[in-house]
C-alpha cells in the first residue's frame, strides 16, 4: 500500500510542476491565459477534449452504471462521439472564424448580450453544482484502493483540489491542455490495463457470456428498460449529446485556442474517435466487475477491480490515472468558468476593466469553484447514482441553451426575443423538474409521468417544446437585424487568411467524419 501511495504522491507533485512550467509564458494576457495564445494543434486539442470529457466521474460513476445495467451505459459516450463530428462539421468553423473568446459570445453575436450573459450565468451555476461530484469520485477511488477510513475522503479531496488549483489557476488554459495531453496517455494506458487483467481473470468465457448476456451485454435495450431504453437513447440522449457537443463552453473552449479552423476541426474528430474507446476502457470494466465481484457498491466497482486485480505499485499508477481523469476535467472546468466570469459576466459590472483586473477575477473564480467542490464532495455520497444524477442535471439545464444554438445556427429568422424567452422558460421548467425528481421531500408533488418516464424522453419532449417557443416568439416579433446574421456568413466572418489554410485531402475533416460515422454504425450493428 505504501508503494502505491508513494506513486500516487509522486504523480501529484510531478503533474503540478509540469502544469506550472507549461503556463508560465501564457498567463499574463487575456488571450494567453484563457485561450493559450491560440497556438493549439489538432492533436493537443483532441487529447485535451477527450481527457476533459473522460473524468474520474465518468470512469468511476459510469463504470458503476455499467455494473448495474451493462454496456448500455456506453450510449452517452457513443452518442457524444458522433455529435462531436457533427459539431466539427457545422459549428466549429463559425466559432473559430468569428474570433470569440468564449462559446456564450456566439449567442451575443447571433442574438444579444442578454442571451450571452444568461448562458454564461447558467453554465457557471451548473458548474458549481456538479463540481463536488468529480472530487467525490476521485476521493472515493483512493479510499477504496488504499482501504482507508471514509473519514479520509474530504482530506483527499482537499489534496486533489490544491493540486488542480495550483496549475489551473496560475497557468490558465495552456497549463490545462499540456497536462491533459500527458494525462490522456495515462488514462488510456491505465484503463486498458484494468480491462486486460480483468479479462484474464475470467476462466470460462462461455459461462460469462451465458450469465451476463441477458442483463449486461445488450447495447440497445427495450423500450421498457428503466435505465437506457432505446426510445430515450435515440431521442433525448441523441439530442442532448448534440447540444453538449455544440454549446458546451467547457468542452469547446480549447477549440477557440486552435491555430486555425483545420486544427480545431481535426481536434474535435480525434476526440470523437477516442470517445468510442470508452466502451472498452470504462464501461467494459464495470461489466467485468459485475461478474467477478457481485454484491459490491456499484460506485466502487472500478476501484475494487484495481485493488483486487492489480499488483502493488501498478495499482498506485492506476489510481494516478483515475486522478488524471478527474484533474483533466476539473482543471478545464476551473479555466472555463474563470473565463466566463472574467470575460462575459464581470464586464457587466466593470465594462472598462483592464486585462489585469479580468485575470484577477478569473483566478479568484477558479479558487472559489475548487473550494466549493472540496467542501461539498462528501454530500455526493447521498446520491443513488452519481452518473445518472450528473446526466439528469445536464439534460434539463443544457437543453434550452442547446436549442438556442441549434435554431440560431440554422434558422435565420430566429431573434433575441425568441432566444431569451426560450432560455428563461427552460431554466424555470428544467429547475422545477430536477427538484421534483431528485429531492425526496418534493417527489410526492411530482406528477406520475415525470417520475415514471425516462428523463431522456422527457428532455426530448422539452426540447421540442422549447423549439416551438423559440420559433413562435421569433415570428411574433421583428426579424433580427442584418448585423446579427453576419456570424452565420462564413466568408464575412473570416478572421484572416490563416483561418482558410488549405489542407491535404487526407487531413480534411469531412473524410474523417465519414469514417467516424461508419465505425459508429458498425458498433451499434454488432452490439
């Protein structure tokens, strides 16, 4: 155990030093701190996007969900993969060429400053709500692997928070991306090791298949499935994944720091291919744990696999991989929320703030979100399924924002009146639904259909309702000013010649997007 702990501590110290070193030159200006000086290449962006998305919450909580419901828990990853390709093809060119610093600024270009501010505020509040989940997941993994008393959980969370805070708050996005590139290698390597060792422990694959096939080895599950009905997967989950890929500020921030459009698109496509591997490196270990270790706490499935199957020293390295997953997600969240507060919300109070003042506000915000995440991380233990709680929060709060991005991108008649009404309607309805379905004291007040219907189906119906609201309100009010449509005109929105660099045929995003679609269809057809 002491060797594992030593490996764990060495990793903490090492990645902190790397992060501080990487961000030392780009943390003095707004462009440098929040966008890395717009110097990121496609492979850096792709690795960082994947590392950010595959957090310890995913590795621990999604493995726990796979322990309960099988490989169907991979549906969010697979849907997310194909939607990253859609975003690369139809949205990234607009974001990069308009020269925005944050994703909500696209709503300002397309609709109004009020829409941008509303989006930024909701994202910031959502980030503070889910911040404790990441710290809890990583701390729980450490507690399980080292067989520590659960009382150690908040102290471990504090140590992780201090590590993330040092390089993310001081170094900015450059520190985040560089450490993500390192950490994604450790994440994939550690997860593959767990998978291979778990497979080697199965003596009779015929018995494994016979035992697990009825409950855990069906990717597409029937409509009456309580967890992942196909009716919810191909409606609400698909649409929610599209909204996530096209409007998630934390995910897309590093694409705004790309050298040019080609690198931004290439990074998104690379992240999409990497997300497909989550079926094997995150979900499959949860299924193996259900077979090898029945009756354990599902949320601890991944940690138990590591503790029981990995030799001394290697288990410490796997824990470092879990930590890397958590850190790559939390550091991106810190940087993203810092940018939204400093660049989108703080100017509402101080319109003429200097770069130095904005950087200070951004760093203070980063410290605050880490403190909140650490303090409230023990509360997450009261949630029945961490992964589903996280998905439910995202489904209801992101949907109205995603509708505004989607309709605003393809429907030129949409205006800021329709967008604002949609955002407010979605916030009220989404918050009410979350409270009624997740709070025990309020559940008796919820209608039966809200409790009995899969939340992805509900979110899909909500999305259709928000779309109708946005279109009808837009049609009932004056059309948008011509200057609000400039951002949809790719040629007029071009920053400069460097954004229109011609690429070789094998580097074109369209070719790789087509290959992504083929692989995605094969996975669903086979499983």
